[in-house]
C-alpha cells in the first residue's frame, strides 16, 4: 500500500459514529469536565426596562435578585422537608438539608449541584419511602427541579438537554431496579415539569444571547460607520485641496512661462530659472493629480462652479434664512483676502454649524461672528435653544467630526460647548501666516 492510499485514523468512520462521538464529547464538557469548578453567580443587570424605573436606593440591591430567588427556593425546600417528613434528626439531615444544600450550591458550583442532587436522590427516597412517590421525595423533587432550572439559566441549552436525559435515565433505572415495594413513581411528573422549566430557561438564555449579539453588532456597525464617515470627510477635503492647490500651481506655471517674454533681452540665467520653476510646477500638478486618483471615487465629478469663500457667506445666510432660521452676521477686524484653503474651510465650518442648528435647534436664532485678527481668522457660531413645536431631527453626529478634521488640517484650534441658556457654541481659530512670515516648514 502506497502513502497515497493511506487514510488518517478514524477518517473512514460513518457520519453517525462521528455524530455520536461529538455528542459524548459535549456530554463530557458539560457535565464531567470541571463539574465542581468555582463559578459564582453574577449579579443581575439593573439597566432593564423595569429595574431602571426603581428608585436609586432600591436599584442598587436589585442586582441580587437571582441570589435572593435561590435563597428563597432553599428555604422552601427545608420547609417542605420538615413539614412532610417528621423523622429523626439524621433522617431530616439527609432528606432536607442535602437537597437544600444542592439548591444553595448553584450559587457557586452549578454543575456540581446537579450531581449532588442526583446522587443524593436514592438516599432521600429510601428514607422517605413511606410516601407513594419514588424515587423523589417532595423536598428532593422541588430541589432537583430548581437546580436544573438555575443551571439552564446559567449555562446553555445543550447542558439543559444533558441534565434532562440524565434525570430520565436515573428515574427509569431507579424504577426498574430499585422500585420494588413502592406503589407509585413520580418520574413522569419530574420529566414533564422539568421539560417545561428547562424549555423556558433555554428560551430565556437564547433570547439573552441574541440580545447580546445584537448589541455587539450594533457597536461594531457604529464604529465602522464612524470610520467610513471620517474617511469620506477626509476624501472630500483632499478633493477640495486639489482644486485649491491646482489653481495656484497652474498660475505659477503660466506666469513662469510668460515671464521671460515680458523682459527685453533677459539674461540666460533668468530664463533658465523660469524654465525650472515651470517644470517643477508642472511636475507638482502631475503628482497631485496622481495622488488624487487614489482618493477620488470612480463616479466623482469635479464641480464646475468655483469653490465658495467667505465672500459667499451672505448668500449662505440668505439661503438658511429662507428655512426660518434667523441668523445675524458680525464681522470684526480689517477684511482681507486669505488663502483659498482657509477661506474654503471657514465657509464649510460655518455652513456645517448652521446646518446643525437647523437640525438640532429648530426655531432658534443664530449668530455668526467672523474676526480678522493678527495671525489668523476667528470664527464663532452660537445658537440659542430650540423653540416652537418642531422637534429636533436626530443626526448622525458626524458634523463636528468633519469640522475638527478641517481645523486640524490647518493646524487650528476648535472648541464646542453648550451655552448657559441651552444653546450651542462653536469657536474656531485658523492660523494664517502674514506676508512677512515664512510659509514653508522644515523639509
């Protein structure tokens, strides 16, 4: 036999055999492996639709509700054993304290509690044998049912199924081999009520896991949406930068080409300098267009109209006023022409701030302050609280992010905060180098 015809051990097993082995592996993992491991019952969440309505002093104790329920079941188990079985002290210790201890054990070692309950059942059944039910006495019946329900809520549906089958196997075996002399059996009742309890507990567990997965998925989706929005905003800024820079570089190239013809008999050194300037400008334009192709979408079309500047604020405010927003514009300082990138970013910041006012504060008034100061441009857009019957529209929450991206790109500063009267304020400073200041950084 060659190596090609050899098969791995177990690869020729039937699907039924592999399914059975997988099932036995699940049984070992759920009921045998680390059965008595320390797994304390966690507190319940108190942010549910019912618990969040409770007073704060009561809500802080509401998380211990599962523990209180287990303690209550333990008390009823002891009370039932004491009421039904009035035997000796040793007999009561086995028929009452052991089942109650199994219920209490679910708080710390849940799977081990099931083994304690199922192993102690023959002893409690023999000592309580003067009752018609076999193999469970009333106290053991309540304790075992409680133990399986708590474990099903704490683990997973597969564990609940294994516990039910183990209980059924024990009940049938106890009736066949140990049930001589007893007139009745309570195994059918145990299997019926435990099936209902375990089914309900499994449904609760499945619903809880589904809610947890939905919450995680929503969180991941929100993070991805924020990243995508940020990337789209940066892409838009890159496109606008291209329009600004490409315009100036084109002017530089044209002026450099035409400059030698404006001077009569220019020296060769000057002609060569202008040629070098034009070649560098053209190379920069080519590289700029190549980089832009990486961030530009295939269906993107460059706008035909020129990019807006601060001179277009009156038109923007007029358009916004038509929607019902009362806007006041105040300009301080000596108005001067600023770099096109600063003008465009300032216009977009004012535009986004007014759009946020329309969405989140309908009926409010707004004030736009533009300050031409030494070393830069100051912007302050403040609006009052929402008034009227129109409800604020929920936004995606990315307008502030876009404004911060523009400010960061220009090495500026930006602050946002709520005002004392319930409105909102956006303050921005964009640095602008004067003509006497160096415009280049370190290379």
